[in-house]
C-alpha cells in the first residue's frame, strides 16, 4: 500500500475517533450516571445485612473507578491524536514519532484495564463469600490505583503505588499484533536523541546534507510509523468498546442488589442459559428464556454463537414489538434472527 493511501486511512480513523469522542463527552460527568444507584445502596437499612450493603457500595465504587480511568485515557488519547493530526498536516516527522509512540503506550494501558475488568467479571462468577468477594475487589482496586496515581519506580519504591508497566501491556497486545514489541522499540529509536531521530531530519550519510524538520513523508520510516499508528488506533477502539460493554454488563449485575429479597449468594450467581428457537425466521428467533434482563440475554447469545462456531459479520435491528427487540445477525452460517427483552425479566 502506498504511503498516501496509508495516511488517508489513518487520517479517516483519527477523524472518526474524534467525532466519536465528541459524542462521548456526555459521559464526562460520569458520576451523574451512577448516582441514583449509589443513593439506593447507601440508603439500605436494617432489612439488609451489613455485609450485603458493604459489597454493594464497594462494587459500585469499583465500577465507577473503571469507568473513570477509561474516560481519562480516552481524553488523553484525544490530545495525542490532535498531535498526530498536526504532525501529518505539517509533515513534522519528529512530532509524528512522539505521537504514535504515546498512542501505543496508552493502547497498552487500555489493554491492561480490559484484562483486569475481565478478570474481575470471571472471578465474581458464582462467588457468594464476603471475604473472597472483598479480596477480589481489593485486587482490582489496587490495579486502578496504579493506573491513575501510580508513579515511576525511580521515585516510588512501594510496588503497590508504582505505575503499571508498558511491557505488561505490550505482552497483552502481542496476542493481536505479534510484532508490537518490536514496533514499540522501533518508535523509541525515533523519539530518543540518537540515530533514529537524526535520520528524520538528515540523510544517513554523514556530512552530505541536513534537511529541515519538515520531512518528505514518502519514505520507509514514515510508512512504518503510520502503519503502526493504524493498528494501534484499531486496538484502542476495540478495547474501549470492550470496556464500555463490560462496565454495562457489570452495571446490570450491580442492579441486582436493588431487587427486593435478593441475597448475596444470588447477586453473582451464574445461570445456565436456556436458548430457545432456531433463528431461521422472526417467529422462531433465538432467545434466552431465563435471562435477567437484556444485557445478560445478549451475553448468553454471544456465548451460544461462540460455542456453535458462528462468526458474526454484522447486526441489524429489524423490529421492536411485543416487548422484544428483533435483531438479524449476518454470520458465516447465514442470517440468524435473535430477539432480546426490552425490559428485565
């Protein structure tokens, strides 16, 4: 692919990301999205145990922190992307290298946050003992603390207060991009004051000539940087989408605390999904007969697709009627109808 096409694709992704950030700005005052449930939890009286109330409030705290650090990273990435757009428009290769390396570092952090919230969700499944639940919460809380308040090991000797390490994120990203650690090392060569960054403003032949900081972008180094930027932004978008989904799913779990008569043993219980229908028509759409609301139903449907080796290419909302949303999935096995409850069951 030519450098022009690669840059055009990257600029389009950056523009779309920026547009999505504008829409997501409604989430910046994130506390207002959770304050109603928090008030319910804090208002629990003598009709619930102290352990039940403690777990409910602690769970809400943790979800808010995951939400917060995800949004913080989004806003930092917005700033990084502004730098990258400027560097492309001005053909400033030094700024481009700085921006794409910073983007990759923040992609690493998002990968680590995604991994941690997934561990939390899986760890909570089936748990009903206060001490074990609190222990799991504390591990995630410690991780979130390091994400936001963590400092360099050079100034902080306490490992629990040190920032998360980029190498841990790179190891997670290698599952998606096998050469990502080498890409990171490559970018570092152009950020540090050594031959890499020198090469961006000069030839490799000493004393032949020196160019200005504005470089010709039709060169091997720039093409590789842009390619790294493209796949890094793709990783960012996927991890952010995953995080918002997981926060939504866990938020639905938190809502169970508000159901009258619910016990701690029931909140994190795992149901075996009962899938009905064959998905061939609207009338025989796949649906979950024992789901606790739309989020759990969708989770069960996706689990069913995975077990049945379905590959999903797309989804379209076709109809909303009779308290159900009817979706038509495009898969490797053809079109599949699915219906999901509008309200919790």
